[in-house]
């Protein structure tokens, strides 16, 4: 239940309709309540407040009509322009960045302000009665609030134009994704989530893959989230060992395994259905529990920036800087534990393919190296970033070895594709600096 609620919140957060709908409902309720306040307050009290509307019904109708019409017209034109701007940005930076724009609370609030103002003004309009109608009634306070909402909408419009102009700039897009990646890495690679290297691969029975019961996926899609605590509880109640075959971010086809359970004779249809319900599958990857999602987004932005059509190595180097910052955080933390235990300390859930420093480094460097091998500036920046990450590893031999393998591959690819002697010398110099940094960190770790 907790997983479903968290997933629902994350889904609603990435929609454009939820916050505007809530604001429209609040505006509707507020209009009804304010009209009742106007009915109970005497005209004399209203006259004493100089800032409250004191005109007649025709003027009130005209003003509210202007506010409602202008707000909706402005909203339509503004968001049409926004769609065009986002289309251009997605062409240059990749369609997946639209996910970040959809989750932008500022954009949702702007649309909600426009919709709420329109709803409020329309509802107030229907309550105004002139002298020739049954019971003259001009809700002065409500009309004043409507005018205030119109002025607020103009202020929000100015904010929105500035916000969109800033948010579609490549450095800002990269920075937002980079901060998201850094937050995810800090959460996953926190010291309390890690275990010593010698315990990272728990042993499974030799006949596990052959005899374990299989919980298959009933649909095609990406694993967006799973409830670890619930799986541990199920495994404890059924006295099972569960091996997760598809962690969040991975695609699974219908009929392929999500989980393998051991021993098979303790499984029944009830447990199988319960286990399957703890996975949330969808049509696309999300950042909900997928630490590599933001790294892949940055890689995509860098790859597009390196394409001949765009040819923007500075954006690619910015992506590498943020990827390096995330890897530094991962190096200062500890590799996430692939094992989950119950209250008695017994192993209950194991990730077959857990999140690792090596996997995160692959997501950061492999594709950018493949597409950027002909750009000396990008290859030099990759070697510099790896050097910085090595200095954050605190001498972890496994992590340094992973980084050295990437560095050697980058050096070889660069020397194979770069012909200018000075560029080749720079690449070799950066590589030697990297090797000295790795030797220094290993030496310090050995002395400690």
C-alpha cells in the first residue's frame, strides 16, 4: 500500500493536470464561500472599506468578464509558445528531458493560477444581480478578490516567461538533472546502506536457477518501483529466499521472471500474486527508484551535443562535470547492499543485478566515449573527471581499477581518432596525471 501511494504521488507530480485541478477546486470552493460572506456583510460595512469594489452590477460583470477572458487567452497563447520552445529543446537535448519539465512545479503552478482565476471569476459572475433582476446583489468582496487574482495572473505570467527562458537553457537543464542524480546517488550510496566488499555477493545454492520457483511478469514494461520491505515480509512469512531478477529501471517482457523463490515447494499461487503486486511496471523509466536514470539522461544530452547537427562540446563537457560530481559522491559512500535481511538477520531478498559503482561508471562514460572519440576536448575532460573521481575513492582498489579501465579505453579511443600531435600529447599527459593520482591513492590506502 505504501509503495502504491508513493508511486501515485510521483505519477501525479509528473502530470500537468493535478496541481491545476486542485487549484481550480480551491478557487471554486473559495468563490462559493466568499459569496456567502458578501451576503452576510452589510453594504455599509463594504462602503467603509475604501479598497473594496463599490461599483454597480454592470461594471462588475464587465470587469470580471475581461479578467476571465484575458486570463484564458493569455494562458492559451503562452502555453502554445511554450510547447514550441520545448519541442526545440527536446530536439537539441533529447525528448527525455520533457520528463523534467513535466515535473516542474513552477510550470504547474502557473497553469493552475490561470485556471483558478478563470473558474473564480466565472462562478462570481453568475451570482451578480442587477436592479432589473430578482434581488439586486453585487458581491463586492468577491469581485475585489477576482480583480486581485487577475493582477496576480499578470505577475505569474512575467515569472513564467522568465522561468521558461531560463529552464530551457542547456547549462540549466544539465544542472537540474545533475542535482537529481547527485541526490539519488547520495541516497543509494549512503554509508549505512553499504557492506564490506567481501560480502557483496551472497552465495546461492548450486541448483538455485534450475529448481527455484519463478514469478513471471504478466505485462511488458519497465520496472518503475518495488516494495523491498513488503518483499522481505512476504519472504519471512513464507520462509523463502527471493532473488530479484529485474531491479527498477530494467525492462521485462511478459512471461519473463521478475523474482525467483527458493525453495520452490513453499510457493503457492497466493504468494506468487502477492510478490507480483509489489512491483510497479510502466511504459517508461522514471527517477523514482532508478539511480541510473538521471545518468542516462545526462549521457543522452552529451551525445546529442556531440552530434554533427548540433556540435556543442561545451554542453557535453558540462554533462561530464555533473556525472563526475555524482561519481565522487558514490566513491565517498559505500556500494549499496544487494541483500535484505529480516528481523532475525536471515537473508530474505537478494538483487541478482544490484546497483554498483562499476555500473554507474559505465552509464557515465561508455556512450559518451563512443560518440565523442573524435573530440579531443571531450576526451580530455573525461580523463580529468576520472582523475577527480579517483581522488575521492579513498583508495578503494576495486573502484580505482574500474576507473583505470575506463581511462585506458578512453585514451586508446582518443589516440586512434585524434591525429593532431599536440592533442595527442595533451591526452597522454592527462592520462599520466591520472595514473599518478591512482598510484598515490593506492599508496595512501596501503599505508593506512
